[in-house]
C-alpha cells in the first residue's frame, strides 16, 4: 500500500466518511475510491487527488506526503485524547464560519491567561 493510500484511508476512517459519501462529494465512483484507499490502484490522477483532499478536509500536499504540517485535520491517535479530538472536529464541523471565529477568540482568550 502506498503512503498516499494510507493517508487517504487513515483520514476517511478518522472522519468516519463512507465511500458512498465521498463518491457523492467528489463525483468519483465508489469502487475507484475503495481501490485508491486500499492501495489496489497506486496511480491516482492528480485531479482526483485534489477532489478527494478537498472532500476529506486535507490538502493535496498532505496526501502526496509533501507536507504533513499542511494537513487541516489530524487523524485520531489511539486512546482517550483521540476520541476527544474526533468529538471536537465533529463539533466544529457543525458550526458556521462566524461561530468558529467566535469560538477561536474565546479559546485564544482562555489560553492567554
């Protein structure tokens, strides 16, 4: 399995995205997405990588392995902390952009003290 496939699989697993949902978001057939994520197809067209990255909330650079710090969301680690992170990501995803901005202001103020 390629590193790209591992990153795709790790991120969709962490975010609990089904291949069907990902197919709906990207327009890429579900069977192709499964082959990409499991490593059965190693050569993934760049336009499809871009669509997948956008749909799962990461950058194409992250999927390619060029920049791990460029990833928008970290897949969960093992343990309680990873469950808390996943719950936080799910919560933030449900907020409007304005609500996220306000939440960030509150968080920054809380950690400055």
